[in-house]
C-alpha cells in the first residue's frame, strides 16, 4: 500500500467521487486537518453530519453527504488550491472571496484551520487549502 503524498487532495477526491456515485456516506482516514475541514463543512451546511470511527489505527471519518430534494449534491465544487509542489500563501488583505462570498475558502492559519471569512475577522492570513461551493 503506497502512502498518500497529498492527504487534503485525497480527502477532497474521496468526497467528490462519493457524491458522483450518489453514496450516502464516505469513510476517509482521519487526521487533525481533515477533522477541521469536516467540521467547517458541517458548520456551513455542506454535509449533514460526521462521526469518528475507531478502526484500531488512525481512525476513520464517516461523513454523511447532503443532497437537495432533486438529488443533486449540496457541494457543487471542491477544488484544491495549495499543493505540495506549489504552496499558496496569502495575507489577511489578499484572502480570496469564492463565488463572490457564496462559497468558502478553507485556510490553514497559525490559529488553526478556518474559513476565509473567519480569517478576515481575525485579520490573519495563511495557506489557502481549498475552495468549496
């Protein structure tokens, strides 16, 4: 089994693939950053809930996906911004607005992982991990 070189990209790909296959939930290997991103998705209403599953190793995140009444996924797009080969750092004044404020940018800051709006309130920049809308 090979190691994943970009865990955040793997996380986003698993969510994207599960939604395209109309799965109700997806299991993803857990980490602190993935848990923080999942909590942001829950707080912003992109997923219905998640639970931590103990598998005897690092643990799993079981994420329950959210769909509209018509069957389309609530999450329209998941895009990785900063990659291991090209990190994207921004200052507090340069924080991006995703879809003119309708989406969120997930930012890793010195105070933890948060949305672009929260980072603006705290006036801190950081590494832009992903765009979600």
